[in-house]
């Protein structure tokens, strides 16, 4: 029986909670096929975290990942009859989420290319275009001051090559097996092993670079804090001389 992991931001109550905890994926799929929405709700609560992470490993933003996840759920629910049981239900759903995220990313790339072409036609030779890199890391100083280790990790994941991000998320973050990861991504198991190893190496190198950059700014005492201390010391010294 698959262990249920309910989304912390939502709650199921009463019999629905018991049903969600005890039902297997196969039972949920069967009940959902019969049109029982509570079964599909239980499926979503069980896999929301995993599927969001999978979508986010492909898309550029959280909002795109969330939109892709919602569209994938609707697509899956309206096509439950196409699930033939050749793979596990979670793998089947994962493929739908992945395809939806990939499709959304490709559409976004085409739209950006078209927009850039239109803008390019409008620009004169004197115009200067400053590209915006949405994958650029945030200021390491800000991250260090806020203590957001998670932010550092997410940045490093974002900077992994496209083919490595999904493997890393499924294998390391979600801790799926090599076999299941290979089935979801439809790549050889050997490729999963290789990409996981290389992704870990790149993650370590990127995180080390971020930490090294942030070390110079650790325990900063600049700006208002510095001014305030200087002013107070000068004030005390002035009073002492009197």
C-alpha cells in the first residue's frame, strides 16, 4: 500500500481522510474512473508535492509549474479511461504532468522568440537592449542575511542542464527509484544513474561557489548599523570630554 502524504496546506476530513489514507493507487484510480471526485481529490493530495516538483524542474517559474499541474490534472481526470495499467498509476500521472510542463515551456519559448523578433523590428540601431536573465541567481548577500538555504538549493537546481533537473528532482528530492525515474522520463536506467551523479557534482560545485561568494559578506556591519554605532560612540566621547 502506498503511503499517503496529504498536502499540508489543505485538509480532508472524516471519512474522506480515512479513505485517502487506506486506499491504494489502484483503488483510487478505479473510483475516479467511476466519476467519484473525492477519489481524484485524494490522488491530488497524495501526489501534489511530487508532481509540482516535477513540473517545476521543467518550467521556469512556480506559477507556470502550478498552471501546468492544474492542466495536467484536468487532462488526466478527463482521460482516465486511457489508463491501461501497463505502468503504475503514479507513473502514468507523472508522464502527463511532465508532458504538460514541457508543452507549456515550449509554447513560452516560441512566444518569447516571436516577441523578441517583433521588438527587434521596432528598435533602431541606437537602441540598447538589456537582456533579462530570469534564471540568474539572487544576490548571495541577501540570501545569506535571510538564511534561506532552500533558496540556494533551488537556484542551483534551476541552473542544472534541462535534462538533469528532472532526474535530480525525482531521484534526490523525491527519492524515487532508478527504475521508476527511468519509466517516468522514458530514458535508460544507466542514463538516470549518470545524470544523477553528474547533477550532484554540479550542485555541490554551484553551492560551494555561492557559499564562497557569500562568505565575504557574512556578519556585515555596514549602512545604518555602522552609522548608528559611530554616532553613539562619538556622542558618548563628546559627553565624556565635557
